[in-house]
C-alpha cells in the first residue's frame, strides 16, 4: 500500500513537539487563570434598572403611588 501524502492541514509535523514552557515567566496560578473564564456582569447595574422598571410598571397597572 502506498503511503498517503501529507496534507497542508495535517499537524503531523508538530503533533509530537513538547509543550512550550516560558523560561522568563512563571506559570499563572490556577485561580487567576480560572478567573479569566469566569462569567462577569457585562452590564453593571442592569438588574437594578430592570427591577425599577418592573416596579414602575406594577405601580402603573395597580394604581399604587408609593
């Protein structure tokens, strides 16, 4: 059986290379690395604005003026 030619998108040339470790920078702590992927509030104050809008709407529909 003939050997298949290497395709340009085949990673066989780099698949067995060792993982790069920086000699200059220490590895990042796991807690700091995890924080990069943690969810965050993209719209700060959004929940408060929504709660205020709901309260205004409820007051308008029930006739409360408190």
